[in-house]
C-alpha cells in the first residue's frame, strides 16, 4: 500500500496597518530572517501590486489587519477574492500587546504592523467575514442607514416610514 504524506507549507504572514490613504505592510516569509516592508496606497493598482507580490512567493498566505473605520474593506475584499486567508486583530488586544511589548503608549504605523505580525505568530487573531463575500453587505448597509437616521432629528425619522415597516424604528 502506498503511504500518502500531505505536507503543508508554512504560510507567508502579512501584517497590515490600515489607514485612510496608505497601508503599512510587513511580510514575514518562513525560514527568512529579514522581513519585507511595503507601503500600499488605498488604490486598486497598489492592491493588485501587493497581490502579485504575495502570489510570487508560491506559498499559502495569511493576512491580518486591525479594522479601521471602513478603510479596510476594499483591501480585505481584494485579498479575499485573490484566495488569501484573511484574519482580523482586535483593536483592544493590539493596544495592550503594543503597550506590553514596547513598554510605551507610543504608536506609529510601522510599529503597529510589527505588533500585528507578533500577534499572528502567537495565534492571537480572529476570523474575518467579508460582507461582500458572505452576502451580508445589504444588511450591513441597511443597519448603518438605520443608525444614521435614528441619531438624526425626530423629523428626519418621520421621512423614513419604510424603516418602521422593517422593524427598524
């Protein structure tokens, strides 16, 4: 009988600090001491450049980031449809880990990427469910609309009678 061995290659770990205009990326390739640092603008061309760079390693890729407003959504979607494993890092856990590792409250984007990478290495990450890929985007947008309307003046709420029919008011 033939013995089957399944060898899983260690993944390339990619830590991304998300910001409005540009994202700081730190790439750790297994069995290499040096890490690669990239700056990716919040544009499709740069997203495609990052995906090509990560695909060229020929290994599985695991990406983690801290969700920041809505700025992470476009990049996370592109990485997800490219076939990479996308993970989320808790903002509170990131702040506590940064404080413990650096013994300081000091914060900057490259340092945050290093802390995210450390959290990936110890397995302190969460699942990320992209609303577009999971099919919950419409529900999420409706929920955000309800939140905005409910915080506005009472007269504005009267202008949205359908929200009451859907149970949002």
